[in-house]
């Protein structure tokens, strides 16, 4: 059987190709893929050939946010059913290294993450019509939700992990910098965790227009209103927790001005080197904590989407058939209108 795939050969060079699909072996599942979401890292691969030190050095099937339906079961797989909708966890820690043994699989020394160019050879991803994957990576999603919603489990898991890094958010005032898909899902995750006041900043009114549906109380366009955070920056800061999803130097400066003494800034967005507001970090005794990926949060994300305790539908802005994947990447690069752009892998 042949499967159409989206393979990136280099900067700006995504092609629809075909590969032969075998039958699933023991412990494996054949999925008829349904929907895949374009992540910021996928977009960097397409637009720039990579990000930071991570470069596309050989052709790679991209994509790490996706859902599929079970098409065939390998020997010994008895916890899934044919036709069942599942979200695919792209994370594959080794379970053997010192970090895995220390219950820190996120920092696995031999992590295989589908759709990632970090390792050589690259780990092929999920943007394909058919996929064989290990059964433990398949998470059935309950409820009357769509494949498009199920495909949002991976980015939601990232945000649930970030929220966990901040500690108890009950009754807290929270600022989210950046209203892209990760910022918007962080709003929803923080609200679900009990945050009382949610302030969101961005440079785009279009991006901010989606924030209220995800749980924001206040939005500030810091391009048109550069002093819009002034009320939260008085008296050494009024914000308990900041989630920086932008990794922009001006946003970080604003975050350090708004955070109250001994508050927590969770760094979700990544970039190259930036200037650190070191005096504010020290003078306010701020906790500045990084957050990457997820582990147990993937199953939690699937449950929250399945019950619609977190409704991901407002972030989905565009969808394209697999044959128009290049158009999907181009659309995803136009942030003036796009949020979460998805590829319909079954069409």
C-alpha cells in the first residue's frame, strides 16, 4: 500500500511524495491519519530551514501534532479498536537513560521526537496518509469531538506542562505574552488551573481577538498601545505569574516590569540570545523557569479535549487537503489572519 506524505527537502521546499506502508508488527498500530496541525517549529523548518542550531540536513517528513483512526492492529494490541479516533503522542523517551530512570523523561538523553530534525538521522513525523506507530503512542479520545480537535492534544500538552511549572494558580493574576496557538492554549490551561485574572498581550488585534474565547479578561495590543501594561507595572508589579510565549526581548522586559516581587515567569517561547533584565531578576527575587514539551500531560490533554473542559476549536483558523500542504505552510506564515493551520491528511 502506498501512503502520500509531506516531505521537506530544505528551506521552502515541501513536496507531496509517496512511500510504501507495511503491515503493523507486534505491538504496533496502522493509523489512517486524519488531521495534522502546523506547529511553529514546522513553520521554521519550512521558512528558514530550521531554528537556532537545529537545521534540516536531510529530507524529513514533518509534523508532530496529529490524529488518526485505527486501521489495523498488530499482534498483542488489545486496548484499541478498529475505527477508533486517537491522538498520536510524538514523544518517545528511551526509558533507560539516567533522566528516564529519575522520572524525568522530558530530558531523556536518547529522546526520539517525531518530526524533529534535532537528531541524525532525522525523526520522520506525522504528516502522511497512513502511519505505523507503537500502540502506547495512540491515545483514544472520548466524546463527540472532531479529528481536528484531537490533533490539538500535543500543543495543549505543552501548555499544561508550562502551567504545571508555575505552581498553584488559584486566584492568581496571570499575564500571557503572545497570543499565537501556544499562548492561547496557555490561557485556557491557566484558566482551567484556577487563574482569576488573565491578561494577554500581542502585536496583532487578530491574534488577540481569539483570546477572550480561551479565557482572557483583558487584552493589550502592545504595538498600538505600548503603555497598555502600565497599571500592572506599578508598585514593583501586580502580576503573580507570567507565561512568556513570545520570546521577544520587549515582551520579556515588560514581563519583568509587571511581575510582582517573588513572582514566577515561565519561559515557554524560545529564541536566540536575548538581553536579560538582570537587575529586575535579582532585585525582585523573580523565579524565571523554563518549560519544554510534556510527558504525563499528553494523556491529560486528550481527556480535557474529549470532555471539552478545554475547548480548542477557537484556535483552529484554516484547513487544507494534504495535496495543498504547501499552501497550508504559506498560510500559516501569514499571522495577520492565521492561527492554527491544519492539514486534512485523509483528503
